C-alpha cells in the first residue's frame, strides 16, 4: 500500500509562478509526481498553438496559452484532480484568473513563487538549459531580465538557490499538509 500525504488526497490548484530559469518547471514536475497531480505547463500549450497556426517566427500567442491553461485546470479540478499549474504568471491579471478558476471549481488553491536569489546562478541556469518543450527555444538572459514581472505576495516563496528540487518539493508538501 502506498502512503499518501493529505495533500495527495485533497483536490487543490497549486499555482506556480516565477521567472524562466528559476527552476519552476523542474519543481512543478517533481511536485506533480509526488502528489499525483495533473501537471499543466503553459509553455507546452503555447508551443502547440505556435506549431498548429501559421505564425511568424517568434510570434507571441498573446493570452491564448493562459486561457487554455485556465480551462484545462478547471476541467481537471471539476473531475476531482489536483492540478499543478506551471507558468511564469507574471501579472496580477494572470494571478487573479488562476484564483477565479479555483473559485469556479470550488477548490482550494495555493500560490507558490519559485525564485533563484543568486543572479549568477540564475543566469548560468538560463544560459545552459536545454529546451524541454519540442520546438521552443528558452528565452535568453537578456529577455528574462527585460520581462515585465509584477511583484506579488504568494502563499509560499521557494528559493532554488538555497533548496534542492527535493527540498523545494518537500517544503511545498509541508505547506499543503498544514
């Protein structure tokens, strides 16, 4: 018999946000595996949109990826699944939209910001990472630095400079079990 934490049994929307290269997707995937949640990544959705539409090279898909992500999260929450939503989530409007999804599903949620507090480490990660989504090129360090990212007060902030992936997931799981 597998021992599950309370968080693995409770349907919840877990909203992860943070700059590209912070370790957010790595932590999100490990968390989804640990708590047996549905994993939804906006990068995957946006690249699928780019691949299926005749867009110019480097074209922005606008809010389409996030809108699809919100609906997929809502569908899965209504089916009784926990959902780990992985996106930069840079704006108050995107954060409010995630909260609205949880409200529509009558589901609890938590917001987790993943950061890398050491700029040199963050830059090295950003410059050396391999694209995890086929056809998607990770943003450059200059693009990450130029990204409009509004400050927020999440329920939990994870610093991947100080915590390993396993420690980050354990910290989130402890928060979920409260």
